[in-house]
């Protein structure tokens, strides 16, 4: 006997591949960096602010974004670097909003510290702008209830989890992820959806995030079956 609700619409798992591509653009000081940040395509801003979340999948908390790293390590502007480190990348639902905050932070610093414009990187240490070329693929996995959802989360790649947990915020612009969106809209699992949406991505590696998701879903399944007087094996209690 299965007491778990069936979704109004099944959830289809996708995955994504990012390929970095040099733009040929580079900056040697803060002004050049600022001017280019204002004008480069969104795929460039994405690469320099989001790639760590996926590439450094076994590290926690998050490494710094590329702009902060270069400004601190090469230009020696530690105060500005710290200000850029503190920008919470995940809270922004569009690359435009994130770009604007980076620009605002750098411009404000330059006004307060005009001498910072006179610092130049040596040849070979300039900031090179890279863009992220993305390819999205549908996986073979489609689920219709919580138990199927839990089982597939154990099998899909971390790239798929990253796509649905992080890319979704930029793609659908709702400030949430694909999993929470589906759980609430198709399964009426608002409580579980909110728990997943509230997970702090900076305190989890991608594999730890997978484990956390699975545990949250498992707990919800157990509570649902208990509420119907059914054990996970299907026996009435």
C-alpha cells in the first residue's frame, strides 16, 4: 500500500555542462576591471562568481569569487576584497542584480580610496575575463512521488543537483530552486519545499547537500506514512 501523493506534474531531472572560454579581455587596474564588469556579457559575470560553487564541490564554505581574489591577491586592496567576499551570490535571482552590486561596491571604494586606481598588475598578472558556455541535457530520470524523488537523488550526478538547486534561481527568477518549486506546486509539500529552500548552500559541499536533501525527504516520507498508519514496508500499524 502506498500512501504517498502522486504529483500533478512529474519532475524531470536535467543536468548541465559548463565550458570556459577566454574572451580576450583583460584588466590591469581597478578602473579597467570596473569598466569591463559593466559591459561584459552575463555569462562572464556568471563564470567569475558561480563556478566555484560547482567546481569546488568538495569544499565548504564557499571559496571567494574571482574578482575578490584578484583584487586582494594582485592589487593588494584587502578592504575591497573583503567587501566583495561578503556579497552573498545566492541571494541574487538575476545576474544583472549581482553585477550591479559588484559595480556599486567597487565604485564606492574608488570614491573613498582614489589612490587605488594607481595600482597596476604586473605583466602576466592581469585579470583575464572568461565566459561560461552552458549546455543543458535531460537525464533519463522522471519522478512522480517522494519515494521516487528520494531514490533518484541518490543516483543523479552532482551536476544535476547543482543545476536544479542553483541554476534554477537565475533561470526562473523566483528566488527558489526547482525542487522546492515542484514540491510545493505539484505535490503540495509546502513544508518540505520551504526546508529545502532555506538550506544555506555555503555550509554544504555538493555531496553533503545531496545527503541533506535525501534525509529531509526521508523524514517527510516517514511522517506521511505514520500519519496514514502505514509503515515503510506497507504494513498497517
